[in-house]
DNA sequence: ATTAGGG
DNA sequence: CCCTAAT
C-alpha cells in the first residue's frame, strides 16, 4: 500500500499539486513528497539570503499554495505587504487569485473526498470557520495518521533527543485569530490552517514535544506554520515548531524547554544522541530525503531558518501569527519557486531566447562581414586615414555606414556612368573612400614607379590625383624638398589591371573629393602637383612643336612620361605661363620678385619663350581667336599681346 | 574625347 | 586645379 501510494502520490503531485496533497495526508504520512525535500533544500538556500528582504519575500513551499501558482505568489505578496500602502490593491488581486484557487480546490476536494472521506488537508484548505472544527480536524488527521506507521513513530519517539516543553505558549485566540488586517480581510488557507495552532496548543497546554509522534509533530508543525510537512525528522520538526511557537530563532540543537515564549536551555544532550537522532531522521525520512538530505543538512537548515527568523523580525505575539505563518510559507514558496524557475521554465526559455538572439546577431554580423568582401579594407583604412586626414574625414562617415558592401557594386556602376553624372551622384559616396584607400595603399608603390610611358592616358587618373595629394601631404609634413614626382613618373597604366579599374572609378572619386566643402583648398592642393621646369620646358616645346591648343597631342607626345599631366593641365599651365609672361613684361622685376616669393621662379628664358610662342600663337590665334572669344580671349590675348608687344 | 574658358 | 560647356 505504501509503495503504491507513494508512487501514486508522486505522480499526482507532479501532475496536480492539490491532489497530491490530499492523497499524501491521507495515504502515507511517511511519504516525503518532493516538496518537503525541496523545503529542506530551500532552507539551505536561505543561508545564502539572510537579508531581511529575502525573509520578507519568504518562500513557502506549501502544497496548497502550489495548487495554484498564481494564488501562492500573489497571495503571499499581498500578505507580506499587508502593511503597505498598495496593500489593498494587492489584496484584491490576491483575493481574486484565492477565489480561483478555492474553486479549484473545492472541485478537487469534491472529487477526491468522494473517494476518501478523511482528508485533513482539504478541510484545511477549504474555507472553514477557524473556531469550529479546527481541533477536530487536526485530531482526526492525527488520529488517522498515527495508526498508519506506529512502529516507526515509536522508534522515533524513543530516540528523541530533545525535550521541548512549551509552557504557556500564549492565548490560543491570539494565535488563532487573524493577526493582521490582511489576514482578517481575506479567508485564506493559511488562515484556516493557522487557526489550527490554538487547538494544538490548547489541548496540550504545556506541551512536551518529546512525547509527540512524528505524525503528531507533523500536525503540530502544520498547526504552527499552517502548512503540511512530510519531514520525518523529529528533531527538525520539534525545533521548527519550537521556533514557530516562540518566534525565536535561537532554538538550540540540544535539549531545551519553552517557557513564556522563550527557549530555555535544558540539560545538554550528548552529541551522540544528536547523531542518533540524525541517523534516525535519515532512516525515517523519505527515500529522497535519505539520499539527498543528510543530518548535517537538516541542521544547517535549522540554523538557516533560525537566522532567517532572527532577521525577519521581532514579533510581539507569543504564538506565530498569520504573518509568521505566511512568512514561512512565503519563504518556502519563494524558494520553491526559485528552484523551479531557475532550472526549468523561464530560465531556459530566456536562455534559449538569448541564444536565439545571439545567433541572430551572429548571423547578422556574419552576413555583414560576408557582404564586406574587402576585409583588407579595415586594415587599409587606418593607413589611409593617417595619410589623408581631412579628405577622409569628410568621407569618413560615408565609410562607416557603407564601407563594406557598397564598394563592390558601386564600383561597377561608376565605371559605366559618365563622369559628370558620377560626379553629381557620387558626392559623399562611400565608394570614394574605397577608392581612396586603394590609392593610398598604392602610393608607396607608385612613388617607386618610374615613368613608364603611358602613351595614351585617357584621363587624368584619379588615383594619380590622390597620389598627388598624399604626396603633398607627406611633403608638407616632412617639410620637404622637391624630389617630387616630376621625375618619378606615375604611370597609371603601369599599375596594372587593378589600377586601371581604380582609375576608372577614380575619376569620380577624385572629383568627389575635391568637392568637399571643408577643405576645398586643401583638396585641390593635394591634387596639385607643382610644375617643374622640366615639365614647363617640355610644355613650351610641345606648344612650339605642335602649337597651342593641341594639348592632347602635346601631352601624348611630350608628356608621355608624365601621366599625371592631362591635356587640361597642359592647357591650364600654358595659360598660366602666358599670363606670367604677360605680367612679367610690364614689370618684369616686380613679377620676378613676386614670383620668387611665391614659388619656383620661372626662368625668364622660358617666359620669353612663352612670349614668342604666344606671339606666334596669337598670330595664328588672332585669326581664330576673334570669333571664339572676343571678350575673354581678347583680354588674355590683349595682355599677352601687349606684353609681347 | 578634346578643347576652351571660368572659378 | 577643378569644372563645365561646347565641339
């Protein structure tokens, strides 16, 4: 029968707490439901939280409460906060929960009671008038249980180590009556259970727990704390009861007597006996208990509990009030809840969720990283930044957002698009950065490169421009002279396919960069490449040879080695030379002086040469120029002419 | 694509 | 040097 009941009990317990409770009480008192075991462990856990808060939140592992989680939690909370401002609200919620629970319980009760007539717990749970049959109920329960396992209980009794005498525990009414408003206002199981306490006390008057059987102790425990226990350890039970009755945490392990709510130490028991009791407890305790809970554990539990009670408060009442019971229950409850929560449901769920999130995040990142097919860029970036501050700074933001992925395909897009459009579109475009980066990286190589005649340089390559910029920057930093690139011819084409690709892209990028509002001057400056005498000479020669205006030809023939000089550059330079020559004419000295200050002075020889060419050009140009530009051309020409003349 | 010219 | 317009 026991075995069967036990198994059944367990099953029921797992499935339906209420059922479990009912069965347990009636069936095998010795059965230790998992809950009790948990209680023990919970108490151990209490060690960790000795703070008052923890105590306040007390967790009670009450089967009754377990029957309805909602009930247990909210109820307990409400009870606990029964002194607080928002108490009423919580109480209401609690009442609702209680109602629900009661309905459940009653339903269960009906079903179960129909089969089993005698059930203490159901009655306890049921809302009954505390004063009426409380004692009877308790007794009935006790009576019923006693016969079940008399032998063991006897043995246990014989082994009792402590003699606990409860003297004048106090007025039963005080204990039984609802002690606090919350308790009064609501009719809760706890209340009804707690009401049992008086009966117990009264009957005994002066109670010597030593004489109690385990079953009786359990009942006493239930009466004291308003919850059932399956713990078979008499010592534990006694101490617990004593603590509950005396509201004291200082319940010695040894023999003690309770007088006037205070525990008076009696003759000390020999340690051996204590051990015996422990052993007994172990043997008597449930299978689970025996394996999981050692006597030491029980001891610890007690100690913890004591500490807890110490912290939790000083109650003036002689007997444990409803609050006390509640607190205890709450304690158990919370612990139980804690345990449940921790390993199983929420924790796992949350964990899983977190994992999922992480996975998602990871995947996301992975995707991003994958998207950015240019891991090297990250590395490159720094370098790039270092080389070209401002420029990059303007584009930096761009780089941040679209850095990785945009580069790839913009790349193509740009290539196809006409330069003008690109310029407009590309402004602030991230690609610029990539381009720049690449360029920057290439700089070192480029510098090393010697002119390689790229006979056909279609456009000024952006890379080159960037290079220029970078170089100039470096120069400025170094304070440097002018090795410059003039001799170092950068050949875009020489840079090979990749470079070419860049070149294509580069135009836009270059254009884009200069447009940056912040450092327009700087930008231009960066792209600026000072004209060397060599270049100028070549230019002049070229003009002389091929005539002014044939810049592409000149560039192709004379500036093959200077890939960075575009036809436009040549044209511009020539214009400047003309101006210079013209300006120089009127006040040569001044111009020279001025020029000297500014930069490399242009040799007068060259200027004169320019003048000649200009003259010639003017001559030929005059013919052509008139129609083209009467105003501008004329002004320039005029000066030129005047100078020349 | 070049060229001329303005900024 | 850059940019644009006109060829």
